[in-house]
């Protein structure tokens, strides 16, 4: 069995990903290059991109060329000759998973009786933030597994494991939908032209990374899903008007995110709802308007003179190891 360009590309990508994983010399460069697509603060997502994309390409090569897998290829082809049905299932799985992720976010807030459109930060033992706009509920499942194994993930890579106890058992869904999306995504690569298979593998991998880490409105998901929509709807002979529907669909997804951002906006004041604070926290430097304690919940109101980003980063440190977590309203316009 002679290896072709697709198989070779997969091997090179996996080798590059593993090289980045075991060394630190290229971390900053790789993070800088991939940030516009993956929005990752470390090289972890870049490693996942290369290894997953390379894995898709190698498996596609084996299915198309290895005689041992010819029965599987026949079954795949008999179900969908052009891979379109598998493509459709992949899109459905990704979208349904992301929507359920948002409902899990709402579940957390309903459990504590706080507004649905807020940022939640789990601060015990380490800090992990999540919100309907950028969710880490599914990431925490894999983060918990990685933390349990110890040494699997570099210390500077954020796993989100501290959020795990708040999202189970619902977040276990990702252990079903992620493998399903990988399988249907692999089968939709089919026998396309080399460039199309590479582009599809890239788009699928980016979308799956966003599905696990960030959710429906994350940068990787919107980019990956947008490319998948384009690949799905554009057909030969290629015409510019074929781009209209996929662009409208991804625009509607992004627009719904903007709508939620504005619906949750509170520019009048910032409310912090602290859960089970067991050590005092110094809030000097903030203009605290009021403080109210109700059982194990502390309600704090402060003005919005300090941006959300700076406040969140600061409160992460102040409350870490001193409370189980806190919710924070957001001021959308502080990000502009």
C-alpha cells in the first residue's frame, strides 16, 4: 500500500503536533499563529488541531486504500455515495451539542437562583470561568480526566477541571457526541479531491475544538461551522450565489449570540453573587455600592468603572480558594 499525499499530510501534521507538545521552543510562535482561528491562550489547541486533523487524513487514507477496510468503505458508500448524509449528521450533532451546552449553562444558574445570562467562575480549588457566550462545560469533562491522570497536560495549559462538579452528569453527553461527530465527519471526507479533503478536515477539526471548548458562539466554532456550511452547500459548477445561504446561516448564528450579549447586558451596576465564601476577601480598589448576605450566598453590587475583563481577572485571583465560586453580570459595552 503506497502512501498518497493525504496520508503523508496526516503524518506530517501529527508529527508536528507531537513535536510542539514535547518541546517548548515553538509554543509562543504557534500560539500567535493559531490565535486568530483558535483563540487559545496556550499551544494546547494548536496541538489538538494538528493531531486531530492529521488523524482524520490518515484514517481517510486507510479507508480508501487498505483492503482490510474495504468492507467498511462499501457500507459507508452504500449509505451515502457522496458522503452528504454523513456531512448532514455531522452538522446536526455539532449544533445540537452546542445548544445543549447552553442549556447546561442555564441549569447551573437556575440551581443557584441567579440570572441566566451571567458569567460563572468556579474558584475551588482553581479558577475556571464559563458563560452561555463562551462555555467550558464540556471542556471540564476532559479537563477532569486529564487532571486525574496527572502530568498529561502542561501546568500552564488551562483544563477547566474545577468546573466538573457543577456540570455532571449532563456534560457527559460530550463523551457520546464527540466520537459520533468524529466518525460521521471522517466518513464525509469520502473520495473528494485532495484540497477539498484537507479543507474539510481542517474545518471539521476547528469546529469540534470549538464545540468542546467555547461552544456555539466561540471563535473556532463560528469559523469551523462557517467553512462547513460553505463546503456543504457549494456544488459544481461553482457559482458565487451558492455562498449566500451558508453565509446567511452563520450570520444568523453570530446574530443570535449578539442578541444574547445585549439581553444580558447590565451597564448600570455590576452584581457579584458569591457562593459559599469561607474566607474573607479584600475588595479594596472597587466602588462597592452594597453587600447583602443570604445564607451561603453573598450579593455584592459595585459600579462598572472598571472593565469586565480586568474585574474578572482580578476577582479570579481574589476569590480562588476562598469560595466555591461566583457569578458576575456583564457590561457588553466595556468590551468595545
